[in-house]
């Protein structure tokens, strides 16, 4: 597990680092790696250069760029890990929503508060373990990672799986209702059924407009206004409950 700490106070970073190492010892986590940053720009550059962190622990009050601004920049850079804020005031809790923060901890950090938050964070990360489904096609069975699916549509009794890399996979002719054929996906909280023949991956959506939905990598698809309204409501609730 890779954790980044960003706080302009070097002493605070060192204390937090010690607490994280103590937590790893308690929980017998042997693969914990902690990287310390005292400048938000350095953390942002590191992540943009493909270094990935499961968790970013950010101080809110920092010079040059605040923790909230940094969190928003990270999200705009498509960082999808967990963000935990450190703050000396509860007044910042609302602001932390802008960066889809997982939680925030009051300073000075009480070890048990940190450990409890980390317990929840690890459960959240564990729930993201990638799953696969098997799709029967005319050329044989194809295994698809569920996280790579943008959406599934029903076309003349055939399921078309549209994937994040721009490709698609077509199933054989289905003889069961659409909801039954996509039951495995719909049991996953990341997916929702909309309309009579669409299943959409909520985790891949970046924006919902009146008649189109934008997915990651600026891929957009036109849907009816009714479907977009339905998706917008569920997608908003999904991110609120998932990140907060």
C-alpha cells in the first residue's frame, strides 16, 4: 500500500509517518510505503508522472496551494485514490467535498482517530479489487474486466459491451430478459440499469449533461434526456456515498 503525506510542516509529516508505521505494525501490513511531500506542486507532479498512491493525506492549510485546491487538481488529473484531509477546524469539512474527500481528521492527530479512518480506507480499497465477467461471443468466451466497461447496450437481442479502450465486445443472441442477462453486473454497486436496454458503469462517468454522458478519456455518448436525468441522480448519490 502506497501512502502520500503532504504537509508544509516537516515535523507534522514525521509524526504522521511514525503513526502510519505503527499502524502497519499493528495490522501486520508488510508492504506499506510512505512518501512525504512538503509542497503540493511536488505531489501533483509526482502523480502526473505516473506514480500512484492508494491514499493521499493532505493538510488543508498550506502556502502556495491549499489542500483543497490540491485535491481538486489531483481529481482533475484523474487521481482516483482516497484523499484524507488534516485540518485544525471542522469548518473545512464542507470544502473537502470539492475534492471528493474520503474523510478528514482534526489536528493535532489522535492516533486512534487516524487508525479508525485507515481501517475504513483499507476496506474501501479492498472493495475495489477488480472483477471479471465471461461473455459468450460467436468466437468463444471472452473475459472482460468490469472496471473496463463503460456501458452495455442491448441491440437486437445482442449485448454490446463498450470498453474504456474504445473497443467493444458483442455477445451471442440472448434468450433471457435484459435484466437477467446483465444480472452479474447489476449486483455490482458500480453499475446501474437505465432505460430498457442500458447498463452504465457509474465509476467511469465524469459528467452528465442533458442528452449525453461523458466518460473518462473524454469519451461521450448521446442518450435520451430521460436516461440522463435518471443517471445524473444515481451518479451523484453514488459519488457522495462512495467518497464521503
